């Protein structure tokens, strides 16, 4: 087991395929950049309130709520008006779970996240399981890793048994609505030559104001998010179609193939043709199944 950060230790088990960390902070905080993880993220808020930007939505997470973030989904968190918060964070490889709990579709339903609104009894059960995992990691008694993964499976079974609850009773801050609408607008118009100025006009606000609030709540600069969406869609087309790279570049909004190739490599680490070969190699030479989330 590896422990990171002495003040807020992060415990790793199962060859770093599972980690858990308990943290309490006071004051305004935010992630400097949007980011993603190779494993699924589970974030349980025990106190306070946090703002998530994920899957083009601004989501307000409140005490007693839990959010799952799909692996490789870009996201960012920031403080709300309630600055202090306490949370337990887990990152995990779903292959560690019992087989019936491994399928991403039952957790995300082709979305980038799943928000769970826990009732008081469910909160108590979830917190008990999470704290027991932390205690097992701290004490390192015999078979503690097996115990941690068993407790984690119990938590995931609890989440599967929770009845869906609507968000209709939740009043969202007007800025959250605005940024969500702007992000949705970008996803719907990424093929066009989007600019900050033009988008600001669409929402009757100044470009400087849009730039400022968009970065504050999403962790992306406006242009950076446009590129992120274009490359995300390009990756889908490269792996799920036989279209030529030049055609894909044009489809996702790049005027010049050279610019597309350079941007794609900067974001993914591969040039587009090598990325296609790499994905096919990982799939054993078979076509990639169309199970990825589409941009809609």
C-alpha cells in the first residue's frame, strides 16, 4: 500500500487500482485545471457544498450526496458560497468489483456522471462503509485489502438499491444555468467557427464576463473547451468509422488538416492515424463497438 500526502493521506491498494482519501478544508478552493482519471471517481460529500463541472453540466453537490464520474471524463470542482467542505474520494478500477457490478452502463447510462441523492439512513450506511475502509487502510491488519474491497462492494450494492430521485426540487444558481447552457451550446455547434465574442452575443453578455465565469466554474478557458469537444468527437469518429482523417478534421470543425493533426497529437499524444491503429490493436484488430457516449 502506498500513502500520499501526510496531512490528507491517500491510501492505495490492489496494485494502485483502488485509492481512498478523506479530506476536510476551509476557505475557497478550486482545481486549477479540468482533469480526468483512468479509473472511475467516487466523491462523497460529508459536509458543505461543492460545484462540479462534468459532461457539459454544472452540478451542485450537497451534504450527503455522492457523485460517480466516468473514467476519462473531463471534470473540475470548485467552491460554492459555502466555502468549507469535507469529502471522501475514491478512484477505482471497476474490474475490482463483483461481475454484476462491473458494467458501466448500469451506472452511467451513456452519461459522464451519476449523482446519487442519499436519504439519511443511506448516508449513515455509506459513511460507515467508507470510514471502515479508511480504518482498514490505516491499521493494515492481515487481509485488510480484501476487507477494503469487500466493504467497497457493499457500498456499490447500496448505491444500486437506491431509488432514483428527481432534481426538480433543487434550485440552481443562475450562473450554473448559464454556464451549463453555454457548454451545451458549444457541444451542439462545435463544427462551426465558434468564437468567444459570438457566443457571448448569443447569451447577451460581454465576452470578458463569459470568459471569467466559464473558467471559474469549468476549469476550461472558452477556446480550450471548444478544442476539447472537437477532439472528443474526432476520437469517436476515428475509432467508430472508416472515414478518412481529412474528412474527420473537416467534420469536427478544423479548416486545415495540419492544424487538426497538431492539435490532436498535443491533446492525445498520438497523431490521428496512429491513434486509429493503436485502438484497433487494443481491440485485437476488430472494429471498435459503438458503446461510447455520443455528443448530443
